[in-house]
C-alpha cells in the first residue's frame, strides 16, 4: 500500500522522470528528422560512428584520387593531341622527301617547305617527360615518353633527300611508340577512375545503411513521443493535484 505523505510526492516524481525520458526521445527524433541521420552523436551508436567516419574518410580519399586520375588523363590527351600533330607534320615531310627523290623535282621549293616543317616540329616536341601519380602519392603505371629521343631530322632535300627520308621513317616509328605509351597510360587511368567510381558508390551505400535515419520510423516515433509528452504532462498535473487532497484531512 502506498504511503500518504506530505513530504514526498512519489507519483509526481515518477511522472516527472518518465516525462524527462519522453523529452529526450522527442529531441533525438526531431534531430534525426532534421539532419536525416540516425547517428548524430557518439552516444547514438558508438561503433557505428567509428565505421561511418572511416567510410567517409575513404570516400573523400577516393574522390581526390579520381580527380587526380582525371586531371592526368586530360594532360595525356593534350599531349597525345600534340604528338598527333607532330605525326602529321612528319608524314608531310616524308611525302616531300619522297617527292624530292623523283626526276625533275624542284628540290629547292620542296626543301623550303621541308625546313619549315622541321622548325615547327622541333617547337612542337619540346616536352620530354610524362608521368602520372594517383591516389595517396602512389605511382600508378608510371611511364616516360622522351620526345627528344625521336631521331633528329637532318640534311637538306636539295642534297640528301634519301637520308632525310630514312630519318623521317625512324622518327615516325619513335613517335608511334610514344603515342602507344600515352595510349596505354590513358587506358590505365580510365580503368583506375572507373574502379574508384564503383568503390565510392559501394562505400556510399554502406554509409547510408549505417548512418542514415529511417524517416518512416522516425515519423512514427515523433507521433508516439508527442502523445507521451502530452499524457505525461497531464499525469504530472494530476499527481500534483492529488497531494493537495491531504489538506482536507487537516480541516
């Protein structure tokens, strides 16, 4: 049997305690609904928070790694375009060298265009080294393209068209090898970027499972806590009023 007391209102204390729990639940539910996250502080899910933080960091690292790969891919594509123009120049030079070996050819006129091509080619192929790095400073498929290693074009069509033709053939072969190396690098970078994209997608899905709030459940909880809060306030009020009945015994 409950003791009637004027010193302690046990019923009111119990109602107040439960009302405090309801308030905490209501606050957490509102926080989850406003942030969209199930874990908003360590006490919500300590182990889940550790995993979520790790996934978030890994995803950001992969985002930067993909950006590095795409930036280098753009650089390689630009360099490939440059070497493509160099190849076109040498192809034209090869035509001139072949023409200069024919009977009755105006070698002086042909050599004028040939020397102009040499000058443009030398200016176009001033870059010597190409390489790329992705991820956290990890070299991925590093390679070197030495354009200066392309056989130098020498001689004049007016005096030695055959030698010039031989040099051009060697230069075209070297340029082909350089473009092949760049192409292999582009392929590797594209594959690397695709792998990172899939990895980020999977990490984001895993993070969502751990961290994101179930909005449907949180709406149900919101309704529950709102009702409990209203009923708790009403119960606390009645518990306080009940203690006033003791005064009638003293009248």
